[in-house]
């Protein structure tokens, strides 16, 4: 399912002394099945932007077109839109509230009025998608799980709605490296299995560069860059000037290139850097 | 009386839990040191932080701060004045509606006289580089700025030891850099002893000493260079190393002559230049 953002501007508290422009003329096309990373600092407009994609916020001007439908037109069923576009907020585990994991994940589908066996089926599937075993975990209280598990249960709650587009706002914040890799790995697998469109909001270029197809960069309410990681990281001066870091290995390759070494600089992961340096070293007869 | 935090044979068990969260931990934190504690979630880092100033007391063993035993209730206020904690979420630590009032909250509660409070607040805000924000309401500040207000609130209590429990976990890269440069300044210029608990390895690299925790125990202890050169061991307990350190490790595995203990991009450039 595709989403098109056209000339989106959002002003908080217009006409008051507190008026502030959160989004300015943002244009963004998210094609069906794409995997996007959305990057920017706190206050850059990322969260405001994603809350428009399922109608939680209304544009001051501009349009959001989800699956061909302008979602802010009269008569559009926003419930349906929110079912299609699932949003996982920051620290989603703060939203857990039920006595058992099963009840918590079932809350959404139950509210859709689905029959009980269909609800159970969806709960089982959603927990499976986030790497948790239904039979082992369904009766446990979500509050006695580890931080990483709680977060996965919360994500399962959104997946149980079977969204076509999944938006995750900083899903790894506060997790340790293993927890972070688990969540990111599950998102990648989820996308492969379900072929859904994913938007991952993050501060971390190193996390994002490894897994997404495309990156959009927000700065002061504007979308200042968008494209493949290669295209976006090419403008490293621009990224540095807005305080965003490129991955450490990319930085390394650029420094080597500046020293006159014959290496490619469109390298974002440790594995890619390893291959590229070995290639160059072999060329010099060193490996 | 030694100027240090001494942790001796400490075990800690949470009420209602069947397992020990800390198992026989022994540590010495000397005055003036900058120590980083890393470890996966659930390894006992935050529990340990709360034991340093007597928020929790050991189930077994003992902790002394400058010779004062945290188990002794008589000592608790003295200890808390010596050792302050900064927590993860700045929003949970700010109590007042104006920045300088928030910073004054701690010393006010200590019964510090008003002109002394004024002096301490100005000084603390100067150290965290937020002097021009003294009159601002904290909610208008960025995450990094708010966390620095929380740090100023601790500095105003004049502790010798500052314990930071993942102070940058909720911040973006700019906020993280602000807080870490403040932490370094506190250590190098103000002589404060720093215990920094973090998930970010590039922050731990800045410390004098790194302590690695896993499953309630201290499993490694050494300089950042010693610790991060053990790539395999760190990965096995679920931790990361900086990207360049990992790259160096892999390239060595492929037979390139590169030092094992590379920590920064510039060191890596130096190692690689003769080979390319």
C-alpha cells in the first residue's frame, strides 16, 4: 500500500503567541513494500510527520493520500485507515495494560469485533512474528517480562491488527545491543514474511543504514534529503552540518580516500568495509 | 579514611525475586576516576548504581563511601550528599517550573543559606553551560539541555561522586554529545568522580576504566583499550564494540597486520594507510 504526502505543512497552535511551524511543505512518496528509515533530531518534525500518516494529526495545509484516498476528506473512515497504517510509538511497553500477554495483544482485534478463534489466530501469529512463543508466554503478565520482551509484546499488539503499513518510532531506544539487534532483525524478517511497507524512525544512522531501502532526513520541519542510503550519505557535509552522524565505517572510508587511497566510500556496514579494505589491500599485495 | 567507594562481596536480591540481582560484586572506585559500567539489560548495572548511595542496601556484603557504611541509617544523608545520582529520564527528575529553581531544590533541602544557594546555582549552571537558560521553564528545553539541568541540580549539592544511570539513553546524538562533554568536563576540570552506566560503547571509550557486568557479576575490568580488544568475549555476552574496533578484529582474522586495540577512526586510518 502506498502513501503520498503532498505539500504538507503543520502549524501547532496557530494564531496564538505559542504558534510554531512543525512541518513545512513536506513531500514524500512511499511506494508499496518499501522500507524507509526516517532520521532527524528531536524536534525536527519526525513524530509530527508520522502522526499525519494515519490521521492522528490533521494537516494545516497539504494532503495525505493513503492507498489512493485523501484521508482528511469528509466521510473517510479513519478507523479503517488506522487499521491499515499501524503506528508503534516510542516506549510502546508503557501502553501495555492487560493482565496477560494474550489479552493485551488481543485487545485490538477484539475491538474490531472479530470472532474469538480469529482473534486467537491473530494473537498467535503476531507473537510469532516478534519471536515469542504463544504457548509459553500467553498466560504471563506483561509486566513481569524483560524490557525487550515487553516491547515485542507491544509491537505484537499492533501487528495483530494486520496493518499494511507499519510505522515504528524509535523501536530500539533504551535497549542494549542484543535487544536492539533482536528488534531490528525481527522487523527485517517481518517485512520479508508479510511484505508490508515499513517506516522506521531512528536517531541511529548505523542501525538504519544496514537494513532500509531508502532514507528520509528531517531538519527543522523540512525534509532535507531522501533517497537510497548511498545517495543520502554522499552529502556528508550537509548531514554533518545538521548534526547527524554517518556510520563510523563510512567516515573511515572517506578519511582513507582523502589520504589518496583507492577505496570506495559508499560503505555503511562493517561487513562491507571489510570486503572493500581487503579488496584494496590485495590490490597492493598485502593480503 | 580512604576517599573511595568500596564494594565488598556485595549481593543484592529484590524482594519477591528468587534470584540474586548482584552476586559477589567487588569494586573500588577511587576519588577522581572516570569509570564506565557496561553490560546487557538485566546484568545488574542499575541495581549497583542504586546501591552506591544507599537507595538500596546490600543483602550481603557491604558498601562504604569514604568509609561510611551505607547500611548504617545514621550515615545515609552524609552519603547522599557525597554521591549523587542522575537518572535516565530527565523529565522524571525536574521538579520546578524555572530552571534555576530546579537547580536550587537540592541545596535548599540541605538547609544551605540563601546567598550560598545563589552562588552554587550560578556555578552549577555555568559548569553545564546553561547560564543563559536560568530563568527559562524547563519544558521548553531540549532533552540534552534538560538532562544537563538535572546534572546541575546534582552539582549544586556538591557531591564528590556522580553516578549516572544511562543519562543519554533517551537523547538524540546532539543531546548525547552535550551530556558526555559535560561529564568529561566534570571529571577533568571539576575533579568529580564519575561512574557512567551506558549502553553506548563510544561513550565508554572516553572513560579511564571500563567495568563489564553480566548476570549480576563483574566479568571484566580494565582500560577501554584492554576491554574493547576482546571483541569475541564482549559479543558473547551481548555487547557491542565500536564499528572500527570490530572491523580491525575482522581484518586481523583475514591476515592483515592491524593492532587488536584500535578504538578510533584516526587510529584505524593510521593502521590501514601502510597497507593500502
